[in-house]
C-alpha cells in the first residue's frame, strides 16, 4: 500500500508547500473551450484545470486544515467492499484526532473524509471557488443566475469507495491528487433512479445513497480521474467512485434558475401531489403549472411548513479514527452520536 507520508511529501515537492501564497484565478484556474462551456450542465464532460498546483492542497496545508477544522463540519465514514451494499456506509468518530493522526490513519484504513463548507471556513478556498464560478457563469450565458451553492474538500484512503448516489443540486468534481475510478449514469432515467428516490432525497427522508446493480455500469460514462482533471454532469445524474490511490478532490455544487425549478417541482410532487394520491407526478419544468409547483414548494419551505427528515441524527457510531491501529480505526465501548451529527443543531 502507498505510504501517504511519502506520497504527500512527493506531492508537496511538485506543488510547493508554502502556506502564504494566495491562489488567484490568474495563477491556478482553467481554460475551457467554447464548446465545453456550451455543453456545461447538459452533458457529461471531462475537463482540465490547474488547481492541483495550488499550495492550498499541499501536505502541510491539509494537516493544518484538519487540525483546526470545525468538528461539526468534518465528516468521516468507512465502508465495505461490495458496491451493491450501500448499507455498509458507516459514520466514524473523528473529532478527537489531530490533522497528522487523521492523515496517518488514512493510509491504513478505508476512510473517507468530507470537510463540508470549505469555502465558508477559509477565505482562501472561498476566493478560489468564488472565482471559479464567476468564470463559469460569465462563459455560460445559457445557464440563468448561476451561482456557487455548496463545496467540500474530500480526502480519502486507497481502495475506498463512495457508493452509488445522487445529489439534489447540480455538481461536479475537481480532482486534485491521486487516481480514482469514476462512473456517471444517465440523469433522470427511472431505470437507475426511481422518481420517488429523488423526491425523498430532497425531503431528506432518504440518504443520497441508492440501490445499485452491476449491470448499471453497461450504461455509464467511466473515467479514471487523475490530478488536473474535472468531471461535470447534468443535474440528478447518479454517480459512484472507487479510489486507486490516496485521493484529494474538491466537490462543488451550484444553483441556477433551471436547477432550482427542477428541485422545486420534485419537492412539490413529494409534499403536495403524492399526499393527494397522485401516482404519475409530472417532472417537466416548462410552463405555468411547473412554475406554480416550484413557487409553492419554496414558499412553504421558507415558512417551515414542510416537515423535513432528520438524517444527521442517525450518524451514531462505535468506531473512531485511530492512527495507532493497523486498520486506522478502532472500536469504542459504546456507540454515540458523532460530532458532525450536530451540524444542523
């Protein structure tokens, strides 16, 4: 297995290790073609970027970031090896571990770390992401009112997987370090994503992970992602990941007039039409009726009239990150809620 300290040291020599350099769009960015901008959000695309050269992703920067990161925003999971059994996705206590201990444990175990709200926590990452979406918005006039929505830094072990899942907002992955296999499946195709799954994910009654079967791969876009590459896909495209090496990636979601309307239509279907017993709930977004549905959903949601599920309260675990363990993990005497389960409280 790759030694992470050696790999990270090697990467830092390539990318630099000074922490006082603030990346700017002129320093590390991307230069897509007119065709790539035109197809953004409507087609699966493999794109290039230069963010992997930024010192924000050096080994020193990552250790420092993990040392100080708010524990309610620092998620950690482990999982099994069967991609068809997403029920093995398991939360892990990480709050008491230092940045160095987390990185040491990472090389030994099956650990996936998700530092959510990275743009809100650190202004340098925030500046990079804001410039990222300003550039995309400027060059994508076909997307109305495009704006940055949610961002997270992902750091993960060799050999781990992220199960087949779907995100409500349109999103993409900027790969920074390592090699990972990435599958993207057709968007809004009921063979791969039943309509009620999308509705329940939006209502937070279901986790993003969904049932998966190996034959789905016959219909997938598959790529082996390397540093300096990004992959984007249409909204509500299911996807999954398998790591080859230690990985660092930036995941980012965005909103637009079109994407918010699609979420609103699905939300209205769940809270209003489903409650009326309507089985064939339309998902089209064009016209007056879809606009009324979406508007009603957002108004009721803003007024707290819609009962949302509470997935975070289920983040209970008796496993902790343990740099001294051969597996990078160890068992606790009792199960308890993880620190990141309190994110919404």
